[in-house]
């Protein structure tokens, strides 16, 4: 069982507490009792605590990734596979289901070993996400805390239809699929409202509206009645407007904003989850590397620019912007959340401290977990990471960690398995 019952203190820490105005505080001590942070004090540990001297290393909250698809690794492929066939195979019988769950468990563990102590899944296979969530919560597997969505709701011909999403033809079917998903008690519902780069038919039109407003409203109304928020895949301005007008709580990805869109965000109390990572390879890689078509590359640029433009506009207008990687897309692995912070600084102009705050306490609040995790405070879950260099000076310090702590359970010198070819190509854009 991965459940900490120990009482120990991390001493001689340089503390980054996860707050928006965080500054490094040297000579700090974080006392952990079981799964919780018991005390945060300056100087030495109180009497009676077993100490672990970190020699001045940087201690901060574990990262939170708000946009994860567990069933895929992010390994690039020269030829596109058929997701419908793969999902049909992996859910065909009990043995294949167990294999599928085990595979997703492995990817969740990779997230944790990379310093991500909480993930929010937004489209998965069957009920694999909630199954892994419950195993992790019970300490039966080594994995992050999971806010899970399980299967999404799409429409025939829509994004991920028939693989990671059900195909609703009518408002009644959309509501019924939400009820079906809710049987496993997920934490949120995911809608696939627009298409994306891969299914755009012409240059300049990624994110074509696939789910009509009445279906969006029916799904949102049912989800809200059942006590769940709704996240939506959206990659066009029309899609953003339809989503917000009909009850969606978070826009995953985004598109070029206008005054109406910004007004809707504010009026609805919605937020954006910016995902710069998955758009970058399509937009900026040479096509001989990404294996994208000309149309996909051009549309990748539209989406890349749209996500960044919306994030900048939202930041300027007081609309919350969370961070996620869209892990599972080509070149987007389960161990590279730190790159999303780096891109946020590079392309949106925020400070490293704000990026780290966004990936910790702000992300926790947006996921509804702000009272549980996201900052190093007395009473919160002992979810934290340790690195030897100052991430506020160089976010790549988060690339190699000395320690990951998940509800008090320590993993020393975590070493997630990495893909050299992916590292090599992505490092060109640092």
C-alpha cells in the first residue's frame, strides 16, 4: 500500500509555497504527519520529528496537470492509427480491459514520477479513469490524485467520436450519455464541441462546430443537475461562444477572442485551460519531423495562435487561465508538464513565479481542489516536489527532481522513462 504513516520533517528547505506572490524562503522546515502537512516553520524541526536535511534544495507544491488523456503515451507515429479499432479491442473482454487499465496506470505513474501529483482527465476509455482514480485514492497504486471524467460526449463525425467519446445524435441522447457516464461517479463531464487540427477539411478552418447548441445545453443542464462541471474541447471562436452560452464551465484549448467571448467568460464565471504543448509540434515542427500534412500544419498554426491569444486576453481581463498539456497527443508525453510552464512564460509573457502558481494553487482551485492541495500550508495534503535548482530562475529545473511526495509518500530520485527522440525535437524550442 502506498499510504504514508510516518512522521517526518523536511529541513533546510528553500520554500516556494505556491502562492501567487511566492518568493523563495530559505531555512524552512516542512513537517509531514501521515498524509498531511502538519507544520511549516522557519529554522529547525520541532522536537520529536525525524528529519531529512535537504541541504537548501527547493521545495514546492506538486504540479497539477488539468488536461490529460491517460490512454496514450505521446510517442509520435509516422502513420495515424485507428482509435476506434484500438478502443474496441481494449474493451472487448475482461482480460483486455485489465491490460488497458494497467497501461493507463503506468502512464499515471509516469505523471507522478515527473512531479505531477494531481491530474484532471478529460476523455478516456470506458471507466478506466475513475477506476484508476479510486485505486490511487485507496493507495493501491502509485499514481497522482485524479479528477476523472471517463468517456466524453461527442457527435457522429465529431472529435474522438466512437473512441474516447460517445456519439450523441439528439439533445436527449446527449443528456442520456451524461447520465450513463455519471454512473461511475466521475468528477466532471467532457464535451467535444468542435473538431480540431486533424479533422479540419480546409486550411483556416480548424475547430469547426460539430455539436449543435441544443446538444451542448442538454448535456450541461444534465451534468449540472448531477453536481458536475463541464469541460469542453473547443478550437474556434464560434465554438467558444456556443460552449459558454450553453453552460460549459471550462474551455479546453481556445481560439481567437473578441469582446463577446471575453464578456461571456466573465458573465459565466468560466475559465480557460491553455494547452500550448500539443499545438506547438503541428505549428512549428518541420513537416518531415511531425509527419503533418500541409493542411494540418497551417491549421496547427491557427490553433496555436488562438490558444495563446485567448490566454493573453483572459489574463488581461481577469479571467482565470489554467494549464494542461493535452498529454497523449503526438510529442506530448506524461512527463513534460514543466514544458507547458516554460511555454506559458515564453509565449504569454507571464513570470516564472506566475506560471508555477498557475500550475499549482490556481490549477487546484480550478479543479475544485484548492482546499486540499496546490500549496504548502498547514493542514493541506502533503503533495510536493523537491529540486536542486531554483525553478523561478530556470523552469527547466523541474525537469529532474530529487523527490516527489504524494500525500506524504516519498519517491526519492524519481526517474520516469523518457523518449530521447521526443526530448531532442522539443528541446529545439526552449
